[in-house]
């Protein structure tokens, strides 16, 4: 969109990423993140979201709560533009915060990806997000993070439960994590799982909520973010993470993250 705006900041003190999208009309394909996402829909028409194989409809005022590795997509139901604020929290940061808040280092599990009508949570999220975007360094910023997480705990998140996956799926996900830079084929994955290709495709997609190909591409995006954060050029990162070319890498990166690789890389540059 011509008048859209996309901002991103990395807060070194809190070790959080903050995204702010204004006036975008973007369809986000099926993907997952290896971190928590806490978002606020500031303005939107009705949007359809499939999260962990369950359909939801989101709109203005909704707070979004995504667990690590939970597959999801999102697309507009009309031509209304989206204004969205997001905070990305790595599991190790969340674990430390939970230890201080609850006395337990077990990771939380958001029981629903959509929180409606919670004005207190929305206000805290907006306040913290604004302080990060404005690069404030005062005590209030860290306090607000703890108040926000405390509010989410009070809203009913539970401890992280370790779901048991079918052994063939466990073998394939482990293989993809190890071989994400390779040119992986479905036949190869079927051999790893000791199943025929179609049976594996059905089982994997049902279990993970995402196809093996999308799973592999999402792993590559996560690795690419790490390399971009180290200051590497997008063209280098594309080759190092198994993408066929920079064009394919840039297209999929923006579809999933909402930013180009170059835009993402700039937030880690030393000023």
C-alpha cells in the first residue's frame, strides 16, 4: 500500500522486538515463530485467523497472544487497513520473567490467542510499546513490562505442557532443523519417517498445523533473523539459510515478518 508505514525497534535493555504496522493490507501465510508474540489490533476491519487449526475472527481492540511454534495465518475479510502493535519475547526472556513473577521458571501457555475486552492489558501493551518505539531508557519501561506480564498471568495463562507428537513427526521435525540449509525432498522426509509420502504429508500437517515445506521455510526465516541481527547482508543470509535466491528469501521474509530483510537488519545497527 502506498501510504503504509512499518516501524521496528529492538530494545537492548529488555531484549524485545517491537513492530508497529500502520495502514497495511497484508495477508500473512501459514507460519510460526519460535518466540511469544503479544499484539494489539489498534485498527482493523474483520480479519480471519487460523491459529493451531482453530478459526478465529479478530478486529479493533483485540489483544493477540501467540505461543512459540504455534502455526497461524491471518487475512483480511474486506479492504479495511490494519494498524497493529506487536512485541516479540524470546522463551528465555519469558522464563526469567515468570520466575520473578510466579516463583516458577516453567514457560506459560496462552490458553487462547485472542483476548477481548481487556482494556487494562491493551493499555499496558500500548504504553510499553510506545516507550520502546520512542527509545526511552527510564525505569518506567521495565516496570511496565512486568505489569503487563502480571496482567496476562491474572488473565488466565497456564503452564507450558509438553505435547507428545507421533514418532514419525518428531523424526521429521528434528531432521528439518538439522538440514534446513539443504534441498530437502518429500521422498527424503518419507524415508526418515518410514512412511509413504502422502501418509506423512497428512500426518505432519494434521499434527503441526503446517505442511513440511512451510515448516522448513519458517525454520529458515528464524535462522535468517539471527544472522541479520549479527549484521550480515541479506544476500549472504539467503544463501546461508537454504533459500534458492535472494528474491525468494525477501518475498517470504516479508510475508511472514511483515518487513523486508533489510528493514529488519537496520534495527541492530549500532548508532
